[in-house]
C-alpha cells in the first residue's frame, strides 16, 4: 500500500458516509413510524429487533456479514462492493437512529394525521407531507451522526472492505500494522476533523430544534 491510496480511501469514506446517512435516514424514519404510528401486528418485535445491533460487538457483526455475503451464493456478487459497507454501517447504527426518531414521533400528536386522513390523503402521503417535515430536525441529526460513524467506523467494516473500497479507517489500521505511523497519524487527524465537524453540525441542528436542551 502506498500513500497515494489515501485520496482514494478518503473518497471511499465520503461515499460510505453520505450513502449510509441518506439510506439510514429513510430506513430509520420508516421503521420508527411503523413502530409508533401504525397497528402493524409485529411492531413490538420489530422494535425489539432494532435494538439487537446495539448489543452485538461491531467485529461480530462484521463477521456475520462476511459469512452472509461470502457463504450465500445469491449475495456473493455483492461482496467487495461499497454496498456491503453501507449496509453494515446502516445496520450498526440502527438502534440509535430508530430510537431517536421514535422519540420525536411519540411526542407528535395524532390530530394532524387524522385531519390528513379525513381529507382523503393516504397514509404514505400523510407520512411524507405531514409527519416527515415535523420530525425533520431529528432526522437531520441522525443523518449527521450516521455520517460521522461512517467516516470513523472500524469494527463494522474490518472484514468487509477490499482494496478498492477500503475507507480511511481501515487504511489507517493497515498503516499502523505496517509501522507507518506518519501517514497513519495524518489519516487519524483527517478522520477526527471530519467526525468532529459532523458532530458539531448535529449538535447545532439539535439545539436549534430544541433537541439538545436536555444536554445543555
């Protein structure tokens, strides 16, 4: 591995973080809405399942994904692509994202939804045009948190990234293992800068929306 791999790893990290944050915001919002606002029979089990990634170590999750994508013929062509890393990050941050958005939905009364339904709107239209704008600050905070996790994640992607898709965190680990501490330090500083910036943006958005007052 050469130092010329750092720019490629940087763009891999950006692609991973942006993709995971966008997909995560959509997935977590949908799951939280199903759990809180619908009468879906399996919503309690679904809520329980969203907690599982939080209690499983990242390296164990990575090993599980490795077994699934390598050991299952239908998933094997996906291994080694950026999609695998995105899935790992989205699953790894599932509990945090879903629970924060769920909290915002619990605080949201049912009157606006009922008015929308009475006017003839579908549940999906109501979710998209009524509910989602009201919980947008929480969704934005989660997006930034997932972005920060996607840049700094190690355990979740340790066994999944190949040479072409390795993010900065894995390249830094390789440099450290090879005794190349100078480029590893540069990568560490870059990761810290991006992560802190995303965290500060998330706090700023949360405070403006009143989500961070309990922390102040």
